[in-house]
């Protein structure tokens, strides 16, 4: 770690008014369990306190000092929870914004030995020119970039409709294990039975679960899906299969919130382990390993299939937790990098050099992937790539639900985790509340419907529950608001590495 003096000096540069259009706030940890957040309008310092009771050990956070306008004063998870609110808000200013679970989600970063010296959370309007100027963006701490959808339906699920509630991405894994009827483990710290996974930051969302539970859970992960846009698509009748899941199940109106950083692989792994990135080890899409003195990249076509080598040994994936209690269970990981312990995994095919198994599932002779919108498929290369990937995800699920694939026979999976990438590609391209964004939801809904048909045909439908989640949200940026805080620091004489746009490592 850089010295506190150097860190404070760099932070002071970052919150100068000339960077306020791109830097929303900066955070760092001057010492263990103490944290500071600064903006050009004020600051807050807070500390983490661990309290033991007869049942468990809980952390809570106490504000130590505020100066000027506290950047994290508003942590209301109910803000901007409709498409009208989102549209009217425009590019949110800090005083208007909300940062749900901010203390918890920031503090966990510095539990990792390779945590940055400074975390920069960019403004909602900031359009990263070096990323290609995406119209939709995420990675920040604010509400629209962290809020993801949560829909749960089917066997063992209460039919409550859309609830005025919210949760966290780390709550998903324990909820699934509870729904499947798995028993809790005894905590080493307290001796009490309280955890579904060996390491667990989240809590089971028990209010959704009825007696009897489910024998199978199918999860659709819609990467980067803004829930306001999803519910607007449902309201407009564009996504009948998603509408049916809500009608016959339950959903959180205010969604579930991503851990920091609100990026893909960190939160995919949080969904599948119930732990924050600072605890499970997949810290970001890229970070600096201080022991190896090298850059670690996990979110790349060349590294997706081996990214779980960075997953800590003291955490469990859902696949591992299921097989700990039921060694004969079949679990499936389709187009999902966080696949450790799965019986079948797309990325395991990649690791074994067996991707040819997918060849028969690919569209033939230049035809479009099934359910692809031709105009967007022809016009946008990212939409095209993601449409093919999602077609393969759908096709693998259909084959496995039929009982065999690639020469292997499968008992029906206790867990089927199916990753769809098209929403992320389209929401980046046009912003979430855009024509291309709704096109992606229409295509994705059709693929979900086809998988649900295969589930019904398998005769396991009545014993199955279905979840729809995302790894983070998405927020529209302003193409006119660009800037580079790394260049500003370098011009001022700081030696700095900026990993994945916001993890700053300073060199003394």
C-alpha cells in the first residue's frame, strides 16, 4: 500500500473542481477498519465495528466525522425505481443521487490484499472515451449502476407480485440453497447454525420461500440489465415470458444491489458465492497483484475460462455447496465463468479444448441465431456477438434438459445457471432505455421462453423454480462528458496505475 500521505495527496487532486464532471467521489482506507470518502463538496469517514451476540457476529458501521456535504448521506435503495423517475433524473448530481449499502460495499474492497490505494467512482454522466464511448455504463457506486433485477417464480415460491423491497447480490446464493431445502452449517465463530455456504456475506431472502421448496432451480442471468427498463418492457407487453414469471411469482421493485466494483466478473462471482469481491478474491475485471507484481486480467476472451483460479479456497460456489450435501447432484454452468464445481460447464469445454462440441449448435450458412433481431444483429457487432453467445446458451440448456449433450447423459440438474450477454452489449451500445436496449430484451425473452418450454417438456417443470437476476445495473452516459483522471495525476507528478478505470495503485 502507498503511504497515507501519498494517498491523501492523490485524493486531493482527484476531487478538485476541474475533475468534478468525471469524478463523483474517491474512497480509501487509511488503516484497518477505517474508511474515508471524499468529493469536491465534502467528505465522510466511517469505521467498521464487529459485534458478537449469542447467535452471530455482525458488522455495522459508524460515522466518525463529516465535513461539508457528506457524499454518502443518501443511501436510500428506493430512489429512482421507475422508468419515469430515471428519465426525469437525467444525469444525476451527487446531491440528488443515492448510494445504497455504500458503507458495506466500499469497506469490503480493502479486505483483499490487492485492494487499490484509491477507489474512484465516476459520475453518472462520465462517458469513457477510452472504452469506445459507451452510451450505457456501470462500475460506479451510485444507484442506477448498482441496481439489478430480482424475479423469483415457480415451485416453493410465494406469489406476492412486485414487492416494495430490495436486497443485495450476495443474498442470491443463500436464497437458492434455502429454496432447494439445503441445511445451514454451524458457524466456526459462534457455534450456531446460520450459514448455507462455508463463507457467506449475504442472507437468504426467506420471505419469498414457501414450505416444500423446489427440487430444481433455473437461473437466468441477464448481464447488465437495468430493472427499470426490464419492468417497462414488461408493462409494454414486449416480454411475455418475463411477465409470466412476475405474474406467477414475486419480484423486488427496488431490486438487488451489486457489490463494489459494480462490474461483471466480480459480481457474477458474488452471485454464485454469496460473498463480496474483497472476500471471494475475484476483485475486479482487472487489478494489480502486489505479491506477483503483475496485472491480473479476468474479464477478457483470453482469460474468462481460467478466471476462477483467483477464487479463494475458503469460499464455496453454489455448485460446490450443493454437492457438499448431495454429491450425486448434477449442476450446470452455461456461458458462466464462475463455474467451479459444476458438473457441466461451457468454459470447461474451453479449458479441455473441446469447444467443437458447440459446433452443431451454431447457426448454419450465415443464418441469424434463433430469435435475433435482424436490424440490430446486422448493424452492431457487439449485438451480433452476444446474440450468437446467447443462442448457444439457450441451445445448451435445451440439450441438457433433454437428458444428454456431447455424448454425455445428465440427470436433471438441481441447479442450471444460464448466462445471457445480450442485454449488457445492447445497453452499453445505446444506453439502457433505448431502442436497441428494448430489442435485446425482446430477443432475450424469446430465448427464456424457449428454455422454459424445454423445462416443461422435461416433466420437471412443476418441481422447478426460476430466478431472473443481473450482475449490476446500467446508466446512460453523456457523450460530451469525457476526461481522464489518470492523466491529471500523471501530469502532477504521481506515478499511478489505473486498473479497470477506477482502481488506482500509487508508486512511492
